[in-house]
C-alpha cells in the first residue's frame, strides 16, 4: 500500500442501528462528484457470497477510476474478519476518497474511504416481473460502461418511473436510442428462436455479477447464449425474458409493455441450472 495513503473503514449495521469505526465522511469525493464505485451482495452465515466476483469487480473498478493505492489484501482480510460475527444480510461495499483541495483533480495521496453497509436481506419476489421501457435513457460512456460507479442518476430516474402501487413486480428498462441496455436495477436476458440474448454493455450499463454467473452457467450446460444488440422490437417479439441481480437472482418476466411472455421457459432455465442468488 502507498504509505502516503490512508484506508478508513466505515462500518454501519442498519439492522441494529449500530455504528463502529467511523466518522462522518466530510469532503468526500464520492458525495461531491460521484467519484467512486460499489458492489452489492449477500452475506450468508457471516460469509460474503461469490466473493471472488465481488472483489474482482471492485479491483477492476478501482484500476479504471485510478484508485491506485488501495491495499486490497488488507481490505479483504479486514472485511472478512468483521463479517464472521454476522448472520444473513444484504451488504453494500462502497469505495471513495477524500477531497484534498478544490477541483476535480485526483490526489493519489488522499485517504480512501470504504463504506460497508449491512441491512436486512430482502425477500425474493413471489410473483413474476412486468417489464416496460423507461423514458429515461441509459447514460453512455464507453470508458465507464460495465462499471458499478457511484453516478447512478439514470437508474434513479428510471426507477422513479415504476408505478409505486406495482413496485413489487415492475422493472423499467433503459435504452440507448433503439437498443435495450438494462433495467434500473438489473440485467436483461431474452429468449428468441431457442437462443438466450443479453445486451452488450460496451457503451452503457453495469456488468452484473449475477449476469456473468448466469452466462457462465449456461455455457457450461451448453445452453445457447449470446451478447449483442437488442432492439426494442426484438424484445417485444421475444418468447421469454428474465432479469438478474445479486439480490434477486433470476426473476422471470411475465409481460413486456403489457404483452404476455412464456414464464415457464424462464423458470425452466432457472431450475435446469439449479441457479441460486
């Protein structure tokens, strides 16, 4: 670790309203500029699920966003030790850094802030998902595409389009022009002519951990799956669809813009793979 950099671990357990090891993150660039990144996952019996994927995401994000002084082995060890006393929870790990002077310029000597937030583990929805096209477009930046950075205003606005009375089973889809990119909180898969398709994320969107796990599982079971451009009309004409994220796992869609889909085809995929969130 760069000796001129400092690592601050801020730990907050929402479930017990208990706060340890932390101070308010004043002059934090994540707050000021969205200068940072995060991952969200599940803790079972004190263990972070799919840890290699989460740590790979964080390290790759740190490299791209020039967080070059983080001692990753130290951080991983510290967090794992803290989690051993936990049961089941939802976890969010956010990384940002201090603002040492006015302006956007990065100071590699600035302290690194790691915020670890635990909350109650959400229940998987019992019903199916209704998909619709959001008016909010996806934000396009090839350099940031795929990263789960802290600038998530497009997702915030798209999520606000979800009907509050149907929020339990709706998801809004963000597009770039005619290309479907992702959901406000999820990645998308659709089945067409026997092939599962998922949007390519080279211009926008988040490369989700569950998305990537599902692709690998399908490839392992020789289930046809491809990444590529998906138009709105292609999605409207598909046979089946599902969305994924780390907290939901696989969530089958029953409608797209009000058109009924074959939920059984998506359910069959989940059961065939014995896929767990």
